C-alpha cells in the first residue's frame, strides 16, 4: 500500500509539474490563433498565389511556378516602379528625420511658450492621410492654390511629372515629422543637463554639443525614427492614391501603388502577390542592413 501511495504521489506530482509547464502556452493560444489567421495564413496564401494564375475574383486556377516572377522581372513598368519607390524613400526618409530633429532641438530649448511649439510641431501626427491629401490638393492647385500664389507661378504640382513625386514627398514628410518630433524630443529631454552645462563651461559651441553629446545620447531614438520612416516610405499608399493615383505617366507609381493597380484594376492578383513578395524582400534587406549597422555601433554620430 505504501508503494502504491508513493507511486500515486509521484504521478500527481508529475501531472502537476506538466500542467505548470504547459499552462503558459495555453494563455498564448488566442494570440497564436489571431496571428495564424491574420498574419501567417495571408502570408502563405500570398506565396501560393504568386506562383499561380488567378481569375478576376482572385481564385487560384493553376500552379505556374516562377513564371509570374519572370514576367515581372522583364517588365519595364516594374523597374520604373522600383526606381520611383527608391526615389520616394530618399525624398521622404532623410528630410523627415532631419526636420523632426531640428524641430525637437528648437522645442527643447528652455524658452517661454515651448508648450505651444510642441503642440504645433506634433499636430501633423493627428491628421490622417485622407484629410491631409484634401488640404494639400487645395494648396497645390495650379490656379487657386496658395503655393502658386505665394511663388507667383502656375505650376501643376500634381499634374506635371517633374513635380508630382516631389509634391507627394512633401506631403508625406509633413505627415511624418510629428511622430519623429515626439520621439526625438523624448530622447533630448532624457539627456542629463549636467552634461550640457559642463560642455558649456568648457567652452563648447552649440554645434559641438549637438555633435558630441546630443547625437550619441539620442542614437536609440534616432535609430527607431530612421527605421520607422524607411518602412513607412516603402509602404506609402494613401496620399499617393488620393493626390496623383500613380500619375502623371507613372511618375508617382511606387511599388505599393503598382500592387494595387495589378490587383484591383488589372485583375491580376497573382502579379500583385508576386510584387508584394518582392517588396517584402526589399524591406527585409533594408531592415537587416540597418540592424547590422546599429549592432556594429554606428549610432548616427
């Protein structure tokens, strides 16, 4: 009897131990289900569709392997969208970060009315791309727009292929600087005032303090801001769709808009999925390169 009691106790103990080990995973089951339905399944379905042909409703007809990718890689329109995308990313990411940082430096100075500046500089973050596009459409209007009125010109900012991409980039920068400003200002406020004061006592100029103290201290926030701006620039769609619809003459047809066109205008969902995977690979490479530089200690000094 004693041996039976001991074995029962061991068995109960093992079951209790197993339950204790498995319990955390039961709490994760809802998250796994949500991720499976809304992340992993769509990703796998995208891969399958990119190697198939589909009808106009997006239903798979037959498997064709890499034929869709071969067609894309021999398409001048695709290469144009790649070039336009990288131009747009450069036009957006660098100015967004630089302007956000300069505004954060301005608001971080101990001046009267700083709260007003902080509110004004962060306002673009509260405006969605749709109303922003409406506002900027009126600003860019070739005859009644305030921009042409101030400059004394009649430029078709959104209808001229020379200016369309620049105009959309300006709108995107304006949308981004609010969030950049908040993140960078948070980093600036965390810099110990003693460091700045001691540098001032040693005779360091303002630019020297920014280069040798401020930039190294806000490097984590700077890394995050640059990362977010690059990803957001690659994924920009709303303002492009509302302002130019990829035109004129494909001058603003970035890769995301090209994916939208293939799927919902041309009815070629397989080509849209193939382009989406190529965009995913591009963004993954950019992300890995950025993390690689960050780990090497390149903190944007």
